């Protein structure tokens, strides 16, 4: 469901700057609303995929302080989170 505030965002998103949190929320809410309006299925999962792409692009630009590759780190986070949605 759409987010009303950045306080409602998943914990992994809250680790990013307030600007990225707002971008994530905007992309999620916009995508979710569009998919619902079109009668599409899996609106929440598809909205997460779109919103997470914002984080992935930023993460790829060197905003990672860990030694783990950005793809490995991000994919691990998202796989865990999306797995929780399916269960």
C-alpha cells in the first residue's frame, strides 16, 4: 500500500539520506497508483521493484561504504525483503 510518510518506509530504505527516502516513496507511490489504476496484478511487488531501482542507481554511484560489491549487497537486501512479501 502507498506510504504516507518516510517514517513508514522499510528499515533498509531509512539507511539512506532523507532525499533518497523521499524519492523512494514518490516512485513507489506513483508506480503503485498507476498499476492499480490499470487493474494490474502484483502492484506492491512491482512498485518495490521500481522504487528500489532508485536506490540501486545511487548505490552504484559510490554511496556504499562496505567492501561488498553494490550488486551483491543490494540484491541480498532486496531478495530478503521481497521474500518477506511473498511469505
